[in-house]
């Protein structure tokens, strides 16, 4: 077993991080990050979620050296960016949301050029290995402009890995990508993680975060509103839904369920949302039978990450 005692506890660490964009005569200054304290454990697949304009990209771009912070402490792989910005940037690879590459280079040339920028000696370059890993070996000599959108996105992942950084940040990696390619990228992310790479994922696809991440932070209006292991975050929503499929489809909620949070779904099923410990499934089933209904099938549904996300962000808006 390899010794990891010399490695940092956190891959990324921000303490009271603030960023204010300067105002103009027409618009006041905008505070994009409002004292964010967030730590990404080394070796995790960490999800960073939030609505548009929440501050996710600003947060990432500060670590990548693309945006200057206003104040606060920022460390990448244990390296303070104020003390050694070059080493800090070398510890991170960022896959941007926008596809931005020279379309007249080939994938092979693109990776070789990027490796040169990072000072990777020719003998240590992994260009062929990376092209193979992202499924672009057969396109190594094609021009980037000839690649499909999905291929270009995979090339961005390879481009971010040319210097073998211990941290890979994926900013909306599967935006506009079909389901099959999304699954392929997920598999590659898991493979990188298995090799020891810390993955930070921002995404609008809540399914993606729920599928991949083991810890999730939710950012809203420049602040962290939650940061917990995924399973713990899901437990915040103690509501479940009992779905009863009756033998005879229902057109309306039975009067016996007037006091319940119940609705009729497509196909005539009765869906009852309840809090665990406050209402009994057995009692609801008996109430349904007492209304004269006959049960064909029934099931319970757990809350998903989208329910948690909406509850946390929209509840804040209502309380603002």
C-alpha cells in the first residue's frame, strides 16, 4: 500500500473567498462570491451545483488562475496560489464548458502543443495514451474542425490531462452531448478517479451528480448553502411518496385522502407524499381499501438530488 501521508488532505481549499466584479456608471459592483469556505477532499468525486449565476464558474476560474480573487485564501493541492501560482496551476487541469481549440490543428498536435506549454519533456508525454483513453486514436491526424461536438469535448478532457494533474475540474462536461457519449465520459471519469485523480464536477444534470459524486456542494447567490456527502444530503428530504396503482384507474383523489398530500398521476394512479415517522404506509393502504379501492400494485419513491436542490435554493429565494 502506497504512503499517502505526504499528500494534502484537501485537493482544493477556499477560506472566506470573495470576488467582486467592478461596477460601471450603469451598473453597481457585483459580488460573485460572498465569503465562500469550501474544501474538496483529496481523492473524491466532488459535485459543485447551483443555478446560473450562482458563482460556480468564478470559483473554478480562481483556482485555474483565470480570475483574480478579491480576498480570501485559496490553496490547490496544498499550495497557496498567492505564494506559488505556477505550481498551483500545474496541479489542476480544467475542462472548460466552451469548446475552444485551434480548428486547424490535429488532436495529436493539440495535445503535443499543450504538453509543451506545461513543460512536459517529450520522453514523458502521454499523447497516444490519452488519445486512446478518450477514443480518438483513429482521429489523431484529422483536423479538429472535422471532429463532431462530442469528439471535441473528449479532446478537451485529454487536453486537460497532458501534464497528469492530480485534480481534474470538469465544467459542464456533457452539455449538449447525447446520452451514449455522456455515459462514455462518465466511465472515463470513473477510470481517472480509480487511478487516484480528484474530480470536481459542475453540472446542470442532477442525474449526473447523483450518479458520479460522493460529496456535493450547492452554491446559490455566491454562497455555499450545503456541502455534505451525497447520501447525507439526500436524507435532508425525509419525504417519500407512496404510489398506488389501482385495479380501476382513478379520476380524482378519494375523499378519504383529503387531509393528505395526494394527487392523481397519469394513468389513474394515486400518489401520496408523506413524512417518515409521521404517517404509516400500512394506514394509507388500509385507508385506500376502506375507500373501496382495489390495489393492483404499489411502490415507494425516494427523493432525488433535484428535490434537495430545489428545496435548498428556492426556499432561500422565498426567504429573501
